[in-house]
C-alpha cells in the first residue's frame, strides 16, 4: 500500500511541477530558474530534479503537451470539408497559443529541434501535411508551400508579436495571421 501511495504522490508532484513550469515559463520565458518553479509548485528543488534532471527535459515535457494539443487541432481541422478553412482554423489556433505562451514562443525560436521532436511524436507533421495536401488539391493553397515551412512561419509570428525594448512596436497576432494566410492562398502566386 505504501508503494501505491508513493506512486500517487510522485504523479501529483509531477503534475504540480508541470503546472508551475507552464505558468512560470509562459509568464517569464525560458530564463526562469528551477528553484522558482519548485517554489511555485510547492515542492523542493530536489523533487523537481528527480522528475526532470534538466530544464531542457522539463521544457520537452511541456512542448510535448503543447504539440499534442496542436495535433488534436490538426486532426479536427482535417474533418472540415473545406481544407483551406480547416488549415486557417489550425494556424489561427496555433498562432494564438504561441502568442499567449511565451515559453512555447521562445522554445520554437531557441529549441527548434526539441519542438520538431514534439511535433513528430504527436503526429502533427503528418496531420498538417495532409491538411496542406487537401487544400492544394482543392486549389485553395499555393502549390509551393509545404509542411516544412510551418515552423519558420510560427517562429516569425513569435518574433513579430513579441514586445521588444527597442525597435518597432509588435504587430498583432491577428494582423500577422491575416497577412500570412493571404500569402498562402493559391491566387497569391499570380
């Protein structure tokens, strides 16, 4: 019985750590220290390191969650008989998540390999590729666009919408999407 209790405690601690990391990374970015995450989770820093020996492993777990959500949105978008509409819904969903979550925004820029691995694990690349192929087959999307272009578009969105200490004011997420999607329409290549 004690072993089961420990496993339940370990699962609870892991969930507390993930929730705290999600909150802290989203608000403060990837520079948050593990000690701060431990305080927010209400656990010792040793508990954090037992579950996640490095910040990169913690970030990978959070990225896996985010990309699983993106993959679910892509799966739902594939059900839309109008593939262009489904694609627009998917990109809008992903863009709003990236815009609201500083951690995933920074991770896409600074840890592209980690995000790619999470996307592959969740089958996001497969679903998004099918959606693109459908939109192209329906004549709605330019033929030279591929699923490999999406990470660059999302990194661009993350950079363009992030507040900066100096330089031009950031563009709104919705305005960036409007311009990006207009450029992906089939008639945009004419």
